[in-house]
C-alpha cells in the first residue's frame, strides 16, 4: 500500500500519539522511536515518514494504526471457507483485483467488504450504488486480499465442472466469448465446461492439459510442476462436443477426426493473455487432446529467479558477452530450455545488438528482437529460416531447436562467420551433446571449433515456505545422494502440505543444471569422438558441478526436499536406461 502525505498527516493528530501506537501494535522498539523523534525535531518531517525511511516499520504497520484509530477491523488473514461464493456474482474479478476488494458477508441491510486501503471512498460509493445497502469495511494487506480473491472466485467457478455432466448435446453453438470469465449461465454447456477447465488450469499454474478418451469415460489430467494429476472424469459421450469446441477455438477442421492436427488458441482470462498450443491425435475411442498452457505475462524471468547461482551464473554472464560460438541448452521436453534461452537473450538484448530468433512456436514475445515462426505448411523450416537470417546481418541468432544435421550445420556455420548462436538440443546431460551432434552427421572438427558451452538442466519442485519442516538425512538417503555427510551450515526440510500449496507441500519449480564450458583441453576429446563419460570426467576436473551435485546443493539450501531429488534422480536413471536399449 502506498502511504500518502495526507494519510500521514491524519496520523499525526490521534487521540494517542502515533509513536505509542506503533510501539504497542508493531515491532517498533522504544529506542528506534526516540531516534526518529530526534530526527523529526531537526528536520520537521512526519514521524511516520521517518520510520518508513529508516525501515523500522512497514507500510502495513501504518495501516494497522489507521484502522485502530478509525475503529476499522484489520484482518491478518481471510478465511475463504466462510465466504459465500455467490457474493462474487455481482463483482467482476477484474474489478476485484484492480481495486483490491473482496465481499465478505451480506445481510438484509448491510454488505461487508475487505479493502487494502481504508481511504478508498470511491469503492464504497460504487458498491453502495450496486447493492443499495450500507457498506461496512474491513482492511487487510494487498497480498492477503489477492490470495483470497483467487481462491473465492475459483471456488465460485469450479462447481461448473460437476454440474454440466448431463447437459452436453451434439449440436451446440460453439462461438465463445473473448474473455472466458465473461461466459455467463446462458452460454452453451460445452462452452462453460471448456472455459472452466482452462480457468482451473491457469489458476493452478498447470503447464499441460491432457484429455484422454477411454472405453467408457474421458479422463482429464493436469501437469502441475512436472507432475501429472487427475482432476476429473466425464462420460465418453461428452468427448465429441469438447473436441469440437476446442477445434473451433483453435481454428482447426472440425470434420477431420482421422488425422493429427495442431493449432493455437489465444484467449483472455481476467484480463490476462493466455496462449494455448493444442495438439490432437486420433486414438481408438476418439481424439486425444493435449494443450500446452502459456500465460503471457510479458515478463521474461531472469537467470537468478530461474535458479542459477554461483559459478554457473558467472559463466553464463561471461558467455552472454561472446561475439561468436554456439551455446546449447539441453534437457528433456518440459525442462525449461526455452525459458532459459530467453533469460539469456534478455541479458544480451540491448540497442547495439541485432537479435533474430527462429522458433516453433514463438512462446515468449520479447521487445527489441525479431522473431520468426516456423511454418512447415509453406516450407518455412529451421534451415531455410537460418539461411535467410544470416543475410540479415544479425549479431545473435537463437534457434528454437536443433533437430537435424542441416539445422546443426547452419548454426555452426553461422557461428564460424562471426555470429553468437543459442539453441536447444535433446540429450540427457551436457557431456552427451558433442556425440549427439556427431551422430547427426556433423564433423568433430566443426563441433570443436564452434562449440562454446553446453548447459544441461532439469526442473525440480520447490518446497512451500509456509509448511516445510526440518528433518534429518538417513544413511540410505546419503548413499542415494552420494553424499558423505550433511554440512554443518545446512538445514534439510521435508514437504508437509497446507492450504497455501493445496496440501501438496510444494509451490513452484527451480532449475538444477550443469554447465560444461568447451576449453582447449576438452577440444581434443571431441576430435577423438570420446565417450560422454570421458568428457564428463574432464569437465568435473575443470570445476563443472553435475546435475546431481546442484540438486543436492538445493536440498542443503532448503529449496527442495530429499524425496523430490530422489524422484528426479530415479526418473533420470530410467531415461538413461531406456536410451541405451
């Protein structure tokens, strides 16, 4: 909350002195108050302003004191279970989030709301006009209100899913709204159902929606933080209507059910742009549909936020300043490779750099760079786009994925002619990348002369800070993690689960990585077509920290749990075993 001078002045005229109130209701100490009073005598500044500048109090502390003076209830938390979801019908979610207001209770002659700012008289006026009742207010912190808004509005919408089972028809009006939250009760059942699925997916930060028809039913599953979770089941008879609705939204051929189709859906949800990549595949009982959900916030996440730290971060900074060479980011599908590439591009992006990308599809729109969308239908492939790009005088080229020899050769040739090239590659670890390029048909001497570094990465779940609990490492866990003992400075936590993380124990994901820099000592091994084990051994000798070591470090730093890392390790070992067969 922003504290204006007017509010601070009001605060200087209390029945009780502001300093006394702040000492009583906040963490402000008496000696800190006396120091601020001395400064006030000299400067004439407002006491509240001085305390804020000295960081002795927080803006919400001022709010608490204001509420005490005005005899307005201040809520440290909001119990969403006690709020009737029907109260949200009269207040659009856009308005609620913009104004930071949430309805709490309604009686015959009174309507109670919670605000972040007790001085927002315009909101009280608006709601008085709407409900024709006396508006009673409570106050809470902005983050508390936002969290409650998300939960209450989600609760108001999720019942749609369960209520639509028997409402489906084969012939429905499939033209939907621009903003999915604008769909009212008069919309066709299939529209409301599909909207509710997408709404829930975005709210739960789902990356992929899977719709799988089986003999008697359709199973809907979400991938959240890399983990598949079943959310509901519907009768098989509903599948045709849902499939048709999604195809209309993606501008695909509704009549074609025998061939795979790919499309894209652009929608708004609560004013936010959401991009959905849709893929359909015909199977025995209908069409299997997978949707990749991309919330286009317009903000590129930086490397620190993604989980890169220490020497790896320093080396990536150094790589971003290179004038030529190829840097590959490797890992399986869904490991965050593209996100990392754009975080690197964000570091590089400046007015003196000409940057062009070739992507399939364009997942992040970034200002200051030219982005090309691959289109197989008109033969606009990666190699063809790359050939055109080189003639556009770029400084930096980003290739969404290196899939074949032709693309790899074009990227290497571009780097050898003075361009810095970024791309992705599918390998299990950094040391396997040179051999993967050799398998594609690229000559070892070209790889050795052009390759600058390989970054291998995975995504692991991070613990919920609200409920994680300290725990001890067992001898078995130390053996699996390949660690002798826990460092003295480290604290190991386990996942518990609370309302904040939907009782999962985890909230969000972070990157674990290994960065192999191609040094003069490493180039002879590439020329000799040495196996990945030899390359990895030399890389570790030169200071490379492996994926496992980085994951263990994040355990000791309290970011993730032993169980999560062991799960990731087991998955990795299974992938490696499968690739060797």
